[in-house]
C-alpha cells in the first residue's frame, strides 16, 4: 500500500508568480481597485451615460438593503447604487453623487420609471460581476420598449 506524503501533494509555484510578502506589499502594488467604466443606455432614448464599478463596501451596503423585508429600503438601496455608479466623461471620470448630493440624487431617481432604474441597476450589477438569485437576465432593448 502506497502512502502519500504532504510533499507529494504540494503544487510548486511558478517562478513568474508573485506571492505578496505582507499586507503593505499588497496595498503598495497594482491591485484590483482600479475602477472599470462602461457606457450604457441612459434615462432617455438615444442618450448614453457612463457608470463606474463600485467598492466592496458599497456593494455590501446594497446587498444588506436588498435583503431587507422593507420594500422601501430595497428600493432605496438600488437607487443609491445607481447614484454611486454614475460618472462623468473621461478623463476626469468624476462621480456625480457623493455626500449630500447622494441623498438628492436618490430622491430624484425615485421619480423615474421603475423599468428604467431596474435596467440601469442590471447594468451596474453586470459591470461589478454580481449575480443575484431570483433576478432575471438583463432585459433587452425590446423588453424595455414593452415596459
């Protein structure tokens, strides 16, 4: 009977792979905090807007709101995520909403058609590579026209 040793199960690290020595090394290096941007259909036909990826903290806030039993909390969480994601043109990529402006943006988005905010939220989740159980696949333009 052959006996496996721990040494037999060790996968060698390729020389070109780098393992961070410390948290400081990880933070100082090129890490996945670079914002990704995407141009999407805007709030009105034939108008485009830009969204940027959000932080892990912003996604956690959205997920917590999305798990609430209160529909108003869920809705506000989605509208907040939209506001946090909207960015201006390059090269500044300035976030439209922050601080008190975030609250004003959420209040404004409450007046928009639900189908439009839902489509934009789907684009944001797609950009941030978030899959949500129970959510349908992103709507096509034809589906949105039916709304």
